[in-house]
């Protein structure tokens, strides 16, 4: 049952794992780089024989390989084969069209290439595209019959693939797409002390805070037993004193002619005391989270979220002569105003609400 619950909630909270992708069905043909390079070279006025020969060789090899692969796949007893057959047909048709657009090709020496032409490639591509569309339509309809959110989302992805890559309109695909869009959404009720940010909702999850908004919910996430602890103010004071001899003048010694022959500095000993006071205040909080089935109320998962915050400020006072200090010291106001109990509690609640939203949107299941 544990694995079932994990799979269920992965489907609920990680919908990005299910979706249509634009990744090509086929690997690149090893001949197409050379083929396309020579198509580009021959698109100009000059038609050198070596380029014509290279184009002919790459084209023939690519077409023969793709045609063989497409025909081989027709023998497979799998309906999804039509997706790949059509992909081959499209590539065959595209390559042939590029060559036909270059004709006539003839070198100065009179060399004319002999291109393999598939006369009915357009009809074959249309037939395989129709078969692929029919397969995708049937697959989506079958998924919708499962009547689960996960299956509905897969049906949605399948129908988008059909619409974007095969036919914009195909039978009742538009109606099926509407059904998949509606049935793929999870309706989740958030109740308790924690609030959820607006950005938590997504295409496949709709969050509610009012139990009367719907007759039933798929999932209920409850936050309760909020416990916040705020410490009293804690202060510590330290002192240090520095002493330094400061030159404040000098005495002079003159000869009989009044000329200064010696100067001696005069020093004054000064000292300064630095008083540093640090005031701290901490707060911590914990809230319990229950994830429940909306229909039965059965517990799926239980956890807790915790948060901590700390306020720290310092006051620096200098007494005495600041010239004695070996480094610059910036004095600050002597009074430190600490946050109230309620301000510290609000910070904890805000932090727990943020973690709660993150938990719902992306961090619920890290153990797959």
C-alpha cells in the first residue's frame, strides 16, 4: 500500500512528469547531414559534379534505409507502429521534395544524377498519418474510460499530440480533450492553521480553502497543532580597553645663537573602553500535517513542518579617548528595541506558511 500511496500522490503533486513532449520519434539519419549540406551547396548557380555525386549518394542511402525501416514496421502487431511509420513517411517525403526542388541537375561534364523516386509517397504518408491519428484517438478514449485523474492527464497529452502533430480536427477529439481537461484536475481542500500561497495552484491541481466550494474533494490537507515558542530577550555584554601614547607636542633645545639643535616629542597616554552589548531573541514553531482521502477521510500521509527565526542586534559604545583605539569603531545607539512576542510569532507563522506551500507544490514526496 505504501507504494500505491506514493504513486497516487506523485500523480497529484508532480503532474509535470506526465505530458506531451516534442522529442522526435526517430533517431537522426546518418546520411542527412551530408544530404542537407549538398542541398545547400546546389541551391546556388554553381552545380559542381562532386556535390551532385555526394547528394545522390546520401539521398539514395537515406531513402533506402528509411523506406526499408518503414516497411518493416508495418509487419509489427502493435498499433503504435503507425506513429513511427508516419514519421518515416514524412521524412521520406520531405527529403524527396528537397531533391525535386533542385531539378534539373546536371554538371558541366553532362553528369545527371539518378534519384530514387517514390511516386506514391504522398498517399502513403496520408494513410499512415490517418492510421496514427486513429490510434491516438482510440488510446485517449480508452484512457478516459479508466476514470482516474492520472489516465485523464495521459489522455490529454495524447490528444494534444494528435491535434498538434497529425490533425487539428479528428472525429470527436475536441470533446474528448475537454473531458480530459476536466477529469484530470485534482480538487484539494486546504484546512487548518496554515495558509497556501496563490502560486501553488497549477493546471492539474486546484486548491480550495472553503469546504462549501464543492460537494467533495479528492484530497484534504489539514494543518493542526501549531506550537510556537518564543524565548525571552537574551543579552550579553563584553568590554575591552586600549591604551596608546599620543604625541601632543615637542620641546626644543637651542644653541647660543637661537638655532634649534634638538627637538623632543611630548606624549600623553590616552585610553578608551569599548562596550559591546548583543541582544538576541529566538522563536521556533512546529505544525502537524495530515494528507487524507477526500471521500473517505482515510489517512494517506502524516508529517510535520518546523521553522526557526532569530533576532540579533548589537550596541557599541565608546568611553574615553577614541584616539586610543587601534581600529575604527562605529558607535551605535545605546538602546536596542527587540521584537515583541507577537512579531516573532508572526515571523514563524509566515515561515511555516511558505514551507507549507512549498511542501504542497513540490516537496511532498522526495522518496520515490
